[in-house]
């Protein structure tokens, strides 16, 4: 009798413990789910930051056009990535090079849907990088078609090499935690091909001397506000890539903030050493370059090295921007230096400053390989896409439309009707 009671007591204790364990696992899963969705919302907010920064750096006559491209970029990227890009990137990839473009979701569980939502925001970020670089002279419809093709082909294929467990770069041990290369450099190299196919804006470079003429944006306060919003959203971009509400979030968020601050400082120091005015737009871009730089290694660096990575990222941003001007490449907002050059540096730094395994030559070689392949793949495929668009429907707006402003010619709207007196509407009776 006593033995039966003892067995019953043990059974009840085990039952109670198992229920608590199940409840704890359920709470942990729900917390992870909430964190991924919250991080995705923060990354979505970055689209507002991009829109403000790019619009502010453009002239008033193109403000509506730039805002429209940023707004519709999100819509196009969402639908295309949901329809085909996500499965190419994260679905079956038996070769390690090209994922199978299957339709429909392989995982429609709550966690699977949360991951899709989060990754859609990354895809939208990659597409938006092209918008600012190609501003003020691109046909709206042609630009949207290019974005759709980049999200359907260029971005998910390279992403599958790195973030798919079967990807060939993933198997080599390539480090890119949150996308310095996968998102930012790929987007920037697509932007580079776009601006090369387009050519510079009218009047950007002197015909006689080749010297770059200054074309200032119409609202630099929007640039500063956009920079702050991007910085804020980046905490979701990097810390959210843990895909779990774990203790790692604290170190990642701190590294992100340190690198951004150091990036702004690096840009400032560069201008002071060059004895040139410290431009607010360049300091904002410097902080963004710091953010891009730390995105690859934010989960695997110490705070000091994260700060150093961001500092060098700010310097690289300024100097690479000057290099593009010498090459007569017209990037309206400095997207290629911020996302391309700084992204490549940050990916290399992730291998160099790997905590616990610093300056491992084998790891550095893998990082260099991944950086190189990102450029070759993204630039070549996007160049082909933009060339085909240019030869068929035309990529660049006409000179008359560019001079008048794409707000009026593309959208029949103007951003500041009280002040843009040279643009008038004529209604037919």
C-alpha cells in the first residue's frame, strides 16, 4: 500500500514537472516569435529612413519621384520575394549554387511565417539601395521592373549561397551574420551597374574639365532625420538576425551602436585631415557606413573591434565617394560607398576580428572569396538586366523630362506647389 502511494506521488510530480517544462518551452517559442516580428517591423521602419534620406538629397523637382520609388519598392519586393525569391533563397538547394524556384510556402507554421516576414524586409532593403543611387534620371516603370528582377534573381541566388545551409559559401564557413554582403553589398553592386548604364545626371560633370559640379539636395534636415530612423531600425536588422530572444541580443545591439558612432567620427576625422568642410550629409553617411560595416560581424566581435570596424567604415565611405567622382560615376546619395565599399570592408573585418580566432588566414581567404563572388554575381546579372531594359523600354528619362523634373513628367504632381513656380498645371476644359 505504501509502495503504491509512493509510485502515485512520483507519477504526479513527474506529470507536474513535464507540464511546467512544456509551458516553459511554449513561452520561449512565443517570445522568439514576438522578437522576430518586432525586429521585422523595425527593419520595415528603415524604409521610411531611406525614403527621407534619399528624398532630402535629391532636388525638389524630383522629391515625389524618389519618395514613390521607395514606397513602391517595398510593395514590389514583398510580392516578388513572397512569390518566388524566398524559396530560391531558403528552399531546396541540392547543388549549393541555385535554389529550386518552387511556388508556395514550404513551412506555413507560425515560426515559418515570421521568418518569411522578417526576410521580406531584408529583400526590400536590398532593392531600395538602388533607388537613391539612380535618382533623378530613371524612368519610373523601368526602375520598378529592374527591382522586381533583382529580387527574383540576383538577391535570392546569392543569399542562398550564404544563408541557406546547403549554400556553397555557407559550407566554406563564410561569415555574414546579418548581411553586410548579402543585403548591402549586393544591393550596392546592382546600383553601380545601374548608374553606369544610366550615365551621370545632366550637368553633373563639366564637359570641358570633367570636374564634378555640386548638385545639392533640397532638404538636408530630412537627410538627418532619415539617418536617425535608419540607425534606430538597424537594431532590429542586426539583433533580429539572432532569430531568437536570446541573451546575444545585448552584445549585438551595443556593437551596432558603437560602430555607427565610430563611423560618423571616422568621416569627420577624414574631412578634418583633408582640410575640407565637414559635410552633414557625409557624416550621416559615415554613420550608416559604420552600421553596414558591423552588420556582418556584430555577433562575433568584441566591442573594441566593432568600434574600429565602424571607424574604418566611415573613412572608406568618404574616400570611396571621392573615387567614384574621379571615375565620373554619379551616385546621388552615396549609396555605393555606404553599402558597397563599407559592406565589403565589414565582411572582411568579420573574418579578421573573429572573437576567439583573430586573423585566421583561412577564414580571411573565405571572406575575400565571398566578397569577390558577390561583386561578380550581383554586378554582372544586374548589368545584364539594366542593359536589356535600356535597349527595350528605355531606362533613362529624356533630357527634357530630367530638366523639368520627374515629379511632373512621371507623376503629374509636384512636392512644393507654392514654391515651384516654374512648373504649372494646365487643365483642359
